[in-house]
C-alpha cells in the first residue's frame, strides 16, 4: 500500500534516515504541522485523507503522542473504497480506546459494513469490534455480529471471525450477550461442514457453556458426534490433518467441553464416546519418530484421559490410562513429564483407590528435583492430591526436606500445602506440633500468619497438647537463630502454658524469660507488642521474675511506637497497683478454646482466575475434596473477613474446607453435585391438530405425531411389561437437506421413567428422505406427565419443535382375564375412595343418534386394558381389567367400568386400583379421548 502513496514512502524513508532522535522528532513535528494545516483547510479527497492518516498511524506506532486525525479516520470508514476503509479501521483500532467519544460516531458505519454483502467489509467491521470491544459498542452491535454468525449466506471466514468476535465481547462484557437465548442457534453451527468454523464456534461454546451449563446441554451430543466423525469415521478434509492427526485443536476443545458436563445417561452416546476414547488411546500407544505428530497425539491423549477419569474412574479405560501415565512421568521429554504429572494429579483427585499411583511414589518424589520448575510444580500438586493417612508422614517429610532447597517461587505454596496436609492427616498431636514447628523454622519468611495462627488455635483447643507444645517451642527458641514467626508462637504458647513446665530442669521461669527476651531484640514492633502480653501473664504466674518484667514495661513506656507505648503504660499500671492481685488475675485469665470455624489457610489457597481461561473441572486434594467442592465454595465467604478461625484437631469435620485446595487452579464452580441445574421442561410447540394427534396416539401404537410443510414425525411402538420400544420416524418433505439435526428427550421424573436412544441421531436428513430413531423406554415407578421430544434442525433458519410423546402409564398395562364373580368380588374388595377415581363427562353420539360403543371399546382396549364381555348386565357398559408393570414398584392391579348414558349424552368412568395414584391417573388419561369433540382429524401415516 505504501508504494501507491509516494508521500508516505518518502516520510518513512526520512524517519529511517534520521541519524539522531532530535532529527527524527524535528521531521515528525514538521509533518504533523503540515497535516494539521491540511486538515484545517479541508477540501481533501479520499486519497489525501488516506495518505495523511497513514502517516499519523506510522507516527503513533513509533511511540509519539498523536492528537489529530480522529475525525478523518471516522470519515474514511464510511468510504466505499477498500483501501480507504482499511486505513480508517486501522486508525480507529489503534488511536481510539474503548471509552473514546469518537467511537459513537462510527457505530452506524460499522453496522452498515456488517450488513454489507461484501465479505471484506464484514471482516473489517468484525476486526474493529473485536479489537476495541467497548461496552457501548458491544451492546449496540452484538446482535448484528450474532446475525452474521448464524446467517446461511455468510462465508466461512466471516463466520469464523464472527464467532471469535462474539467470544471476545462475551469475555469482556458477558452481561451484554443473551447466551441462553442464542444457545440452540449457536450450538447448531457445531455441525458445520467447515472444520475451521467448528473450531471457532466450539471456542465460543466452551466460554458460554461454563456459565450456562443447562442452556448449552445439547452441545454434549454434538461434541460426541463430531469426535466420532473425526476419530472413527475419519470424516475430514486433508487440509485439516496436522501430521496425519485429524484437527488436533478441535479434538482437544471437544474433549475439554465434554468435561464440563456430567457423564451422559444415554447408552448410545456413552458407547460412542467409549469407542472414541479407546481409539485415541490405541492410536497413541506407540510413539512416532515425528516430533510434531507425537505432540499432537499427546495433546489429544491427555485430554482424553482426563475425560475418561471424569466419566468413570473405575472403567477399563482409566486402568489403561494409569499404565500410560506411569510411562509418561518417567519420559525424557520435559513436556511429556509435565503433562503426565498433571493428568496423574487429576486421577489422584478423583479415583477411589490411590494404590496404583502410590506404586510410582518414588518417581513422583524425584520429580520434585526436576530441572524444570513447571514439572516441579506439577509434582507438588500430585503429591498433595495423593497424600492420605497411610503415606502422610513420608510425603510431608519429603516435602519438608525439599523445602530447604526449593525455589523461592515454590516455597509459599509448599508451606501452605504442608500445613494443610499435616493438620488433615495428623496421626498424633505431637507429630503435628513437631512438623509445623519444623516448617516454621525451615520456611522463615515464607510462612504466613495463618500458619502460626493455626498452631496456636489447635494447641489452645487441645489440653493434652499444651505442656508438650510449650517444651518443643522453647527448644526451638534455644537455637542461635529463630524466625520471627517462631518467636510469635513461642510468646503466645509460653505466655499461656509456660507455667506447666516451669518446675522442670531447663524450663524455669527465668530461663524462659531470658530465652524469649533475647529474641525480641531483632523483632518488629508488632511482635514485641505480643511479647509484652506474654510478660504481663508471667507477672501473674511467676512472681519471682516480676521485677525484671516491670523494668521492661517501664522502659517501653517511652518508645515512639504508639501500640508498644500504650501496652507498656497499661501493663505497668496494672503491676503497680498495691494489693490488687485479684484484678491482675482476672485480666490475665487463660485463653478459652476457640469456637469451631473454617481454617484461615483456605483463604491463602484461593487465587484469581483469568476471565479468558477455561475453568478447571477438578481440584487438587483427593476425591473427598472434589465431592465436596460445592460446600467448599459456599464456605469461602466465611473466611473473607481476614480473621483467624479455628477447629479442633480431633474433630471429624477438621479441614472440611481445606481438602483439595489448589494454588495453581481456581476453584471449580458448583453444579449441584455434578449435574447442571435444570431450567425446567422445554416449551411445547403449538400447531393446529397437534393435541388431537397426541390424544389419538395415547390409545394406539402407531401413527402421525406431527406434520407441517417441512417435516413429518411418526411413531410406531411396542410394549411388553415395564419395557417398551418406540421407533420415531422423521421425514424431510422439502427439497433441501435438514442440517444440524438434533433430537433430545426431557423426562419430568427420571426416577419413574427412563428413556434412551439406541444410537446417536444423524446430523442431517437428505431431501425427501426420512430417518428412524429407536427409543428404549422403562417404567420404573408411577408417572403422570408424558416425556417431551425436542427436534431441532436448520433449513436456512434454526427451527425447534417440542412435542409430547404418547407414553402414558396405561401403555404398561397387561391384559387380565376375569369371570363375572371374580371381577365384582375384586371391585368390592378395593372399595371406594381414595382407591377409586370417578368422572362424568359429555360424549358424542353417532350420526344416527346411537352410542358409539365401538369407539369406546377401541379407546379402552387401546390403553392396554382387557375389555371383559358378559360381565356387566347393561350391554352398553364396558368393563375392563389390567395389571400395571413397574420395575421398581412391582405390579398394581386396576379395574375399570364405563357407563354411557344415551339420553343425557353423558358418560361415567370409574376406575378402582390398589393404588389411589394409579386409579386417578388411569381415569384422567382414558377420559380425554372419550370426551365430546375428541375425534382426531385424519392424517397420512409416516412412510
């Protein structure tokens, strides 16, 4: 472009030819003055504006402040020439920030370019939105970007840029994007033929799904289907093969996306996913000589292992993965060791038994001394997750030994994790105190206040530990050097419990005072203030050293620090009161036990997570921590006040909130124990005759469920006991394919009714053809609401249809043969309410004015009840019987009596059952197709 603008070329040459900075500044100032004059005079054509704005941009890139050219850039954006529009957009993205007032002037121009039929204009506008991305621009243009993404006329590279632009806007201003409303339409693009578009859309879906799990749940099926097509069916273009690996970036994203959701209960999806994971592991079993091929395979493999762990830690796939991981953590390649340790930490955080991991404990401990600090961090995480009661002393001991030579960047994290593991898996009080005091002694400045707070709290709350703790802390203070945190612990514990050891050799009051006071000379004012509180307590219990203590109070009365001075004056006044020992005793009473609260160490292990990064689907610290991470997240708020909470070491709830905390990863968001919170059933579609078709199918086994000008949905079903199969036929009636085809089911009570597809649905239906899906059904308990089938597809626009499936409780009845005496004996035995349900309703007569007995019999028998002839004295009455089969609640008998009245055009339906709930539901289901006006219109059957 510069070759077409001689003035710009010459300006750049002059700048580069300047020998010193002063000459460069002089040339720039001269040029800026000329540009200001030209802009002020006006009457510039598009070429001149473009040339001068280009010079301004170059000056800005060199680092000089620019305060001219903004309006000219805005005008260039509205130009019809590409070269001028490009320079205008470049100037806007470089010279203007997201809160600039000039941006409001370009919104309409950007919207016009988004609406343009020229792809280049679309892309320039998308680049500007993504780079600037202010809240006002996002709010004004997000819908236009979304429309460009979902438009069937958009080119593939425009769709890719639109998806990434939406991702950028969502990360900066999530409140502007109506993610739930757009979910179905965005997810449908995951079936796009171009893998580049799919990669971009999956990136967008990953960000949106983390915050809106339920709305984007349909992406689970799409992800499994796409993985199956890539890994099993090899359905991809050669341009998307990276060293013979099909689109590894897309595979990794899809595998990560699946980890956001709980394992699917659909057996078809589960079996397909198992095949995909098995194939990935088999493909990666033998390494290749090509480094790039290995890198791509390893990226996919480790994500596949993480998904296998997420789905079922006891599956054979996880057993295979554990063997592979054992090889990877001993690999010569640093990157492979890193990934192996990280994935093994995931396994340790979720698996029931840690024995397979403990076999490699020596290798993991050696990884703490790896030459790469990233590998050392992952080894620390893994040791933290795999620690339990059996190996806690060994792991903590190794970490303490390594702490003395560890990198300074690792020490703070190590201190916190050692403190947590020591408290969580303490086998005895003495071991806990010894270990934590060694930690304080070894770690020095890397020990936060929370650690020594915790020691003090546990010692105060544990009476058996107080004497031993006083001895041990005094021994540590006898060392030539003691860290200030140790002095604080010593001052607190000796002040409270020094009298317990005062009569033993080497621990006399004078020796305690001399040792502790000698260390105070090197401490800050806050620590010396704490020691003054220790001394006033000693005045109360050690009268023999009172003169030395009073002398210290008197000296500190004249220091400049206000806290020290105030304490010294108050304590001196207390000790100087004659014959007032009772007041001193009351003031210096022993500290009471701390109330149980969440440990303050929790707060230190929380780290902020970047908005643009994926949330972790697991946390370090073992299976218990991952199961309770929802509770952990809720309790975090209680530690945000900065206090030093406590708990007792022998409490069963000790460190509930500490299990599994991790410095390197943020806490995962709670999802109700792994299952997304449902937002309720889908809204049923409304159309003429849709209810009548449904009512007809409740009393028949096959027919049309839905039909319009585009599709026809028919069903054919078979029931046997509590099990059933339903074939759903979806026909495409138009001359274009139905793409992004998806079928999902919603069950109101999954504990009562189970629905699973036999196989995954196809992603498209060819013109004027149909597809069949087989649905397996199981009735476990009594249910009252039919399941809902949702069909979505693309035909230029996204369409979704939600229909009630004609699966009602009467379909699971079995015929029963009864004689007249047996029927009425059972009828009387069951009795009336509450095990009887009765309803009187209007009915239609035949055109000749007679009762439609044939229709009544068909409806009753269509609901799987056996119509018994010769039972009722009135030939117009219908009597039927059946047994309801349920896998969980067993069998329930049911008797029915239908009594139509020709003169009144009314019918009385009475149902009796050993279960009142069954009687009520059977009566409600059967009376609907019998009521007046319930005859369904004729419809063509499914092909």
